[in-house]
DNA sequence: ATATCGATTATCT
DNA sequence: GATAATCGATATG
C-alpha cells in the first residue's frame, strides 16, 4: 500500500447507506476493507480521529457457534438482532473492548468485528488514549493493530458506544467512504476463537503492516 | 450467591 | 512461544 502523499488533502468522506449493512456479514466484511472509521475528538476544536479499515472478521449469527449471537437475543447481544449499521461493543478478558457493526436486516443477527486499522489522522490523541509514546514509524501499529487496541485508541467503550449509529456523521463514531478501493484482499481463519475455528471468515489487506497477528511473509530464515 | 469462560494484550523466555 | 492479568456476562443453584 502506498503511503499517503504529502501535502495532499484527504478525499471527503461520505457515510454508508444503511442498506450497505443490510446484507450478509461476509459481503459486508469484504466491502468494509478500505473504508474509514471516524471518531469525533472529545477535545473541542481538535481534528477527527480517522483510520482505514484493514482487517475484519465476519460473525454469521445464531448458526455460527463462534458468534455471540449463538447465545440468542439477550440484553448483551440485542444490538446484533436489531437494525443494521449499529455498533455492538462488548467487554472481553477483563481488560478490553471490541467493536462490531450489526449486519443483516432487522431480526436476523450477524456482525463484523473490527480487528485492525491504519491510522490516518489524530495519531497523537490516539497515542495518549493508548498510553504510549510515538518515537517513530515502528510504533504506529501499536496504536490500532488489534481489536482491543483500536478500541482503546478511539476511546470506544460499551457505555459510550454500544448502539451508536455508524451510518450517521452526527454520531461521534461512524464509518466513511473516501472512494478508496481495497486491493490484495485475502481470507483466512478467524483469530482467537475455539469454536468453528476452521472457517475462513477473516478478511485482510495482504501485506498491510497494520494487520494484527504474526507477519505473513517474515522472509527467509 | 457463586462458578465458568472468553472474538486480547503485554511481558516475559 | 508461553502465560498471567483481569472482570462482565451468563448459567446454574
């Protein structure tokens, strides 16, 4: 992926239609790659936090044993069963939040988990939220590579963001399209699950340095 | 009221 | 590569 050219203004972002999300999670996951997650800064007059989506996973709904929706429509999972395009945020391992967007028409569960982003703007605020210091390019993936990390960088919590409308720029959290097309998309098994671990439902941009997990081509030994 | 289980990360060796 | 940390949601009694 080419780095953004200096002195070039970013293309304008326009929101995604709710219909975009009213489809199967696999289709939504694949097409979400290259889109931009936007967070309005909590600091007045500060620029938005933005980052390009480079890795996601599809969770299929009640018939998918690895999906939270497999437990049925409970208070925790109700957003997944509601209308498409809304944030499902949950807390995991006592430490971390994870962000999903609801898919499928209302009544059917299904979602896409955000696993990694390539930061575009507001990097300093992200670093503060993550509690790290940026000393060079090598530190950038620590910002948003991983589902828990990206939530911390964007200050995403269940209280603040569960149920937020991700199709509306009026939300403090939403998804924009700048016309960028994701190239080199590959599919692998999902990460960190024990059930249905063989299904290939993880979508990522091949070779992107912000993708989470071990590098795919570490080079010859 | 209590026990179990993670859609993870940081920090070791 | 292995593992400790950590706690909310859920199931069960």
